[in-house]
C-alpha cells in the first residue's frame, strides 16, 4: 500500500469531510424539526394525522435512500411546471436535493425513535401534571419531552451515526463529500485501495467520535443518584 | 401486472437480481455472523481482537465505501495475484460477487453482535445442566444453544436484513443490473424519471412488506411453546 499517496490525498479528503459534516449537521437539524411533529402525529387522536404520519414514515423507512435521492434529484425534472417554478433554483442543485432526501429520511427514522421515547413516559405523570393544572403544551415541555429525549437518546445516537454513513450517497449525485473525493482520486490515481482505505479511516474516526460524544451526553443526562 | 410503457418486465428482471443478491448476502452473512460471534465469545484473545476489529470497521464505515473498496480493490487484487502466477491478460471481477461480498461482510458484522447477545441471553445454568447430563459441547451447541439463540436473534436479524435489502440498491453504483440499475436504464429511454423511480420505490416497499411478514411468521414459529409468546 502506498502510504505516501494516502497522506498526500489527506487535504482533499478533509475538504470532503467538511462537505459531509455540513450535510449531516443540516440534515440532523431539519430532520429533527420534521421528526418531532411526526412523532406526535403518529400517536395523535386524529385518524387523518395518524394515517399521514404513518404513510410518510412507512415510505421513507421502506425504500432505499438511493431511490429517494434519485426521485428528488432526477425525478422532479419530469414536471414541466416545476422546472419553470421558482423552486427549480433549489431543486436543480444536487446539494439541496441530497439535503432534502437526507432530512426526510432521517426525519422518518427519528420520528419512530421519538415516538418510542414519548410512549415510554408513564401516563400517570401526565395525568398528575394535568391535575395540578398544567396545559397540554406545558405537560409536554416540562414532563414528557425531557424524559422522552433521555429515553430515546441511545437510539437517536445510532440514527445520527447511520446518517453519517448514509451521507456517503451524496457522491452519487456528484457531490464532493468524503466518498465523492475518494472516488475521484481513485479514478485519477488508479489507487482505489489506498483512497478508499483513507476514506474509511476518516469515517471510522468520525463515527467513533460521535458514539463517544453520545455516551458522554447520556451520562450527563442521567441523574447522579441513579448512576452505576 | 404492470406494463410501465413496456419496461415492466425489465424492472421485474432487476427485482429478481435484487432478491438473489439479498438472499445470497443473507446466507453468507449469517455464516460470518456465527463465526464472528464464536470468535468474540472465544477464550483466545487474538480471536476476540480479530472479531472486534471486524465489527468495528464494518459497522463504522459506510456500506457504499465498502462496496467500492471490495469492487475496485478486488479487481486490483485478483489481477495482481493472477499476474504473479504468470497469467497475462485482464480478469474482470463480477459486480454481483463484489456486491455479495460487501453486503454479506456488513450483514455479518451486525449479525455477530446480535448472535453474541443471543448466546449470552441463554442462562448459563442450562449449559451446566446439559453438561451434567453428559452432553458433549457440540451436542449442547446444537440442542440447547442454537434453538434459543435463533429465537433471541430473530428480531435483530430481521431488522438488519431489511437494511441490507435496501442497501442492495447501492450495488447499482458498480454497474450490477439489479432493480435500481434497470430503473435507470428505463429512465434513459423514457425520460420519465419520477414515474420509474417511484415504481422502483414501490417494488422495494413490496419486498420490505414481504420480508416483514416472513419475519413475523418465523418469530411466531420460533416462539411456539414459550409461555405467553406463541402466536402473540
């Protein structure tokens, strides 16, 4: 293995890391904003809301992310009206299409994680809070959500790591993320083993750093007296 | 069933390749998973270290990178070995073989952890009791451990297989004519990307639903005779 070449390619791969991190961070924020209302809709009393949320979650968890990206990036071009609309300045950009696909995808997975967390909070606590006179919104903000988030954190952490790995699909729509840079360099240098090993090492470092961060956060959010 | 401007058959052919790819990866991946779990639970530390490295790398690296590495790295490796053995001329590596290798290695890494957890979930007293009855370690493995490990591992294995089923789409990147690649071909002819990628999405949804139904059936069967679980 040509280690020198791997070291030479590091600056380019690190510029790919920046693209990966940007995509992941933005998708996590947008995904979170989608996931929370979706989780609430999944356990709502209104059948229509439940049905809509279920349909969304079912579609995005039941189909490959690659199909979702291509559906957005290539698919929307089929519609003349869309191509002439102001949205087209966004939908023709691979960056925005990848970001939309990642956000919708992680939103669907995170919604199920949050739903599990919310449903794990004992209902007696909700009734007690209501009995003291808290509004439904206050009950959620003060009683349900903090406990739901703590409960959901390990699974949500896993989803964050899966999103880092999924972000490698950005390279399929020409984006220069870590995988995109590695693919380009591999084609230029005819050294695929070196390039993909270097890319894999960066992903490993990233996913490990994240899993440690999540473990630290879990410890921080566990009350001291219950710590082992 | 569906015509899709004459491209329905093409998509169905691709679907068959996708199913073959997923099932081959499942079977090989289960073997890797059992081997990996045996190594992780072994008293010999070099084996534990090796299995630990395997699961750490394969679970921490994106599947797309693994697929690209196996395919392009595999081409160089095979031709390098063949060249050293005095073969001249180029040997092609099949995208199917590379896809199965990459996906089964990934499935195996997740299955290793699932099997390890399932073995640890069998109470140690049962093994001691079986040994006290005079069973050999091999008999204990087949009669006492495996039937229960299977039951504990099924939910995790089913979920991981659903992930691998969707990841077969990534093998289209190295040119395997599975469902995704066939869909791209149909898009090239018809210029109707939305229609065809949506059709592909629905085929994947159907496959997902079928796998979920099979998983439920297997779980019900594995749980028969367990108090409060059978047919639940």
